[in-house]
């Protein structure tokens, strides 16, 4: 069975936490898109971990982790991330980590270009994580990417890097008037951070096809959420990759296989990092209260996240584009801070009230229509069965389930591995 775990909202729904929990019955966990702009926080019996590039299955001893061809990999960052885990006793070897030979390397000049461009934009910036993600995906489609597999052929790599650096300087030096980059610097960086990965690089598609054929269960893990998908999200305030379940087999390396089950991770309220339309945003003290209660500061960047009540139009749309079969609702415990729970039940677009999620200009001008549901105002973090939850909390869950028209399967009531309810 192929299962994908994906975000329904703007990201930071708690995907890492749910993959950590649900990966128990999966032998393989695959990341299939994005780069180190992800920040997945996992708290379990081995400690607290923040993962940017590595699949969250890396924390389970018997799980094999795959970084697929759809990913962009900053090998310096990956080196440091692996070190921070191995320092805490996590074992990482070519047996439990496989990196696609087709994944693209995020180079120092991608990071540089990301920073130069965000600075050039000033107030009109996109809120990039400045980690080179948009520039490296652009190069992928310009067919100027350096792939992980290129590390295995140093002579070919040398020629490739020389040609690319010459082309890059047309932008870096001639365009942005920044100091030129050199091929020697880049080759030395690739050598310093790339050599150790050679034993990890393989055809991950072949590995996954064979595993699937042998009946092994595979889990796909996305980064970010539906609303950040390059095609279906709030373009241009999206990420540069496809964050949706349908892309998982492609980005993993098995485009001929179909996802059997999609589990959508949906937050009990809304949060958003960076710029762009965020209709349900609350600017008042209710918002501040929510940000504090939910600890809404970016795992990758430390930036305060924008917050709002649960957003029905956005979440319903998220479930639709993800093709979610089941929902895991996270951070329900955070809502205990409210007497009345704010919910954005519709959008008002020039007087038209709708629960259909708009795009472009209609989204930009949409105003939230809020309603307030009964709060539960008590600690629910110890609840482990639906019946343990107060009536108001169960009503809130029912209300959301109906609004997004998707089955609620898990309710997370805390960040720790066992702090959840499975809906039977
Ligand atoms: P991801 O990017 O989707 O993996 O999510 P992040 O790790 O960026 O953000 C989710 C945050 O919420 C992390 O700090 C988690 O430890 C925490 N978290 C996850 N689930 C719950 C929950 O049910 N309750 C609470 N209080 N925190 C949670
Ligand atoms: Mg995150």
C-alpha cells in the first residue's frame, strides 16, 4: 500500500509529528518534493528533532528513508542536519537513507540569488525562506541543474560546473552587480559536502518499484501544504514545487504507481508563514492569544507565524486538491485557550458570500466571515478516546468534518508521539 501524508493548509500543520506516529507500520518513508525550506518538528522518546531535509522516518530504527528525485538538496545543510541527528545517537547509513541520483543539488549561488532577489524586491518581497529554493527549481526547468548523480562522475561534473558558473555570472555579477562566483569555489564546495554522500546515491525509483512489488508498505511525506502548491496554491506566494499527493509517485521516482490512501494533516486553526493572501488572519488580541497558545513561530526560520481561526473555504479546497481520504486534525488542545472558538466559515467577495476558495484577485479582496462556536476551555491533552473529549470539542470536530466533507480519523492533542485520539 502506498500512503501519502500531506498538508491541507499553508504548511506547519504537524506533518512531521504525524509521519513520526504513523510511520510505525511503514517500512519506507519518502520525501518527494521541496528542500530545506521545510521545518518538521518531531518530539518522541528519543528527544526533540527539527527536520528540514530528511524524511521523518529517519527517527525509527528499522525504517528506510528515501529522498526522491522531486527534491532539491543543499548538501551542506544535509551534512549538518545528519550530524545533529547522529550526535543524538540516530544511526544514518546507506541502508536506511537512499538519495535519488536525479535529485537536484541546491548550490550556494541559489541561496545567494534568493537573497539578492528578495533584497531587490524590498517591501514587495515574497517572504522566501532565502534558502535558494525558487532559484534551484528554476534551474531545474532551465535544464541547468546539477544532479546528485553527477557527484559520481567528477570529470563530467567539472565541465558541467564550469559551463553553469559562466552562465550564472551573467545574473550574479552582470545583473545584480555582486562579486562573481568561481567554478573552483563551487567544485570545492561540491567536493567538501558531496563526497560523503556517494554511497547513499542510487536509483530510488528502482528501489521503490521493487519494494512495492515485494508488498512493502511505502509512505510519502510532503513538506508545506496544499495552498503552497506551485500550480494549485496561492500563486505566486507558493513554494516552487508540487506539494500535492498526486505528485508523490512522480517526485518519489515511481510515476507508474498510484497512491492508495491520502491522509490530510489539517490544523484545528490556521497559521501561515510569509507573505500572500491569508483571508482568515486575525490581527487583534484573539490572534495574539492563539499565536502564543500554539507556539506559532517557524521551525525552519523562527519567524512569528500569521494566525487565524479555522478557515473553511481554504481547508475544503485543500482536502479537494489533495484528494484526502482521511483527516488528521492537529493542535486541538491549543483551542482550549478560548471561551468562544473563532471559525472563518465563508469569504465575502464584494458582497458575494462563498465557501468556494477563489484565486488571484478574488482571493486578494476576499474578507473573512467569522462565527464563534462554543469553546471547551479545559485541558484536552490527556484525552485518548473521543469520549474523553468535552462535548464542545466533539461538536467542533463534527462541525469541521461536515464543512470539509472528509472523514476525521485522528485527532492530535499534543506534540508528543502518543498524544492523539484515533477515531474508530
Ligand atoms: P510540519 O511542518 O507540518 O511538520 O509542522 P511544524 O513542525 O512546522 O509545526 C507544528 C508544530 O506543532 C510543532 O512544533 C509540533 O511539535 C507541534 N504540534 C504538532 N501537533 C501538535 C498538537 O496536536 N498539539 C500541540 N500543542 N502541538 C502540536
Ligand atoms: Mg513546518
